[in-house]
C-alpha cells in the first residue's frame, strides 16, 4: 500500500455517505492515484497543472480504464468530482480551479439507457436455460427488477416481510422501506408476473429473512447482482429504466411513474424522451406516401 492509498482510505472513512457512494469515490480516486504514482507525486501535494494534465490525459485517451478503453465524458467528470471533494477535504481547493474539462450534456436532458421488452424476454430465456445452480434465483432477480423498477440497493435489502399478497385482487405488493431519499412505496405485481419469483421462494429451505440470498445462504451484495447481470450484457439500471420507460410509453401519468420509482416528477420526465429509433420511425411515417 503506497502513501496515497492510505490517504485516500482516510478520506473515504470520514465521508458521511452511503457505502456504495464511498466505494465509487474510492475507485475514482484510485484512478488518479495510479497516475500520480507513475511520477511519484503525493495526493496531498497537488498543483493545478498536475490536475489539468491528468484530466487532459483522461480526455485524450492516454489514461484508459481497466478494459483499455477511453473514459466517457460522464466518467471523466465523475472522477474529477471525486478529486474536487478530496481537494476540499485536504485544503487544496486552488488545485481544481479553472480546470478545462468537457462537460457532458446535463443528465436531466438525457434519455436513460433502457432495453426493449423483446430483448428482456430473450435475456430471461438465456438466464432460465443457463446451467448455473443459481439460475432459478437469477431469473427471479431479473423478474423482480423488470416488474418493479427498484434500485439494486433496494433489492438486496428486500425481506420476505416486505412482500404482501392480496388474495382478492391476486396482486403481490412489494413494499420498499429502505429507499434512497426515504421514499417508501409499494409496487404491485400481478400474480401471473410473480410466478417465477414465487417458485424461487418456494424452493428455499433456509431461515434467511432476505428475498434473495447467495449460494452460501447469506445476503447478496449489490456488486454480485451487477456481475451476474453483466454476463447477459445488462445492468440493474437498464432494467429499472426499462420499467419506467415502458410505463411512460403506454401513456401513464408521470406522477404515478415517479411514485413507483421513488423519483421526483422532474426526474421521471426523462423517461418520456424519444429514442433514436422512435425518432427515425416518426420521420419515416411522416414522409411515407399513402
């Protein structure tokens, strides 16, 4: 462990942030640390040119990610934000002033990444037909994310007591009590949609309170779910966005979508943004001779 790593760990330790957020800051600062280590510079002895050269290296591709690919503008801005926080903590604010950095388009104007329902069904088939011992659980996870749009952090904390069944209406209610921004809510799933989740829960013979557990009967981590879904080229966020986008395309009220996603209405408006495919189809339809 070099000195910079220890300094970064001390900074992360004192942050009053969610664990996932702290881990993200640490990963981003370690990118900066690897750059500084090559020239033997302490993260507590920065200069404005040092930070500028690092940002420029990210933007021109001379510093690449772990997959040897260039960082996207949003990733570069996220890394720079972590550096700014560290410099504020270490009284080096002048080091991050007047840094030339390309700003991505504002997130509120971006249409979130989602996948079409046909692609989700293909993924469900792949999961169901995999030879993994966890395939039944993995399919249940995909269905829960697809049908509720909950965050992965909410999914890992979901307990059996959070699920209530209404026999009269044949609807399961998924109660989210540990939510970002304390936005507790209940999301309904029809009995037919809940089939594979119920099948997974009925197959369990453990005493765990959690809805989804590891092969060792312990609580799942958000990272383990992200890695599982990565095998099928999707992320939890993509399923969450697909849930909201599907509801928006069907003309559902934005306040209802916001309520089910634990968002504000302003954030939910992002899901009404048309995709490039929809734009192309609209243009083709408008200029087709009848």
